[in-house]
């Protein structure tokens, strides 16, 4: 993971945000904390909500509509 984060920063100039209960030791720009003491098998469920909220707020901050993404259209044809 550390190698991937370093490469994203160096090659692409990416800002790295970690969603974790403990991100110490990781070179990240920001941490979205999740509750500690959650069993490992429940951790993905607990992590999804902050990730979705972060993505929605980031899209709005960039002037994008998260409810209407570009290049995605729902087409239903009934014959």
C-alpha cells in the first residue's frame, strides 16, 4: 500500500485520503476516521458511509452534480 501511495503522489501528483481507524505510518494528506473497536468483518460497512459522503461533497465542491454523472445515461426501451 505504501508503494502505491508513493507512486500516486510522485507520478500523478495525487492527494491521498485514507479512510481508516489508524492511518499512522501512512503518508496521507487527510484521514477520514472510522470508529475503532469494530470487528474486521464489519469494517467495510462502516467505511462505506464516510467514503460516499466524501465523494458527494467533493463532487459538489468541484461544481459537479453527483446525481447526474457525465457519459452515463439510463436508456430503457420497451417494445
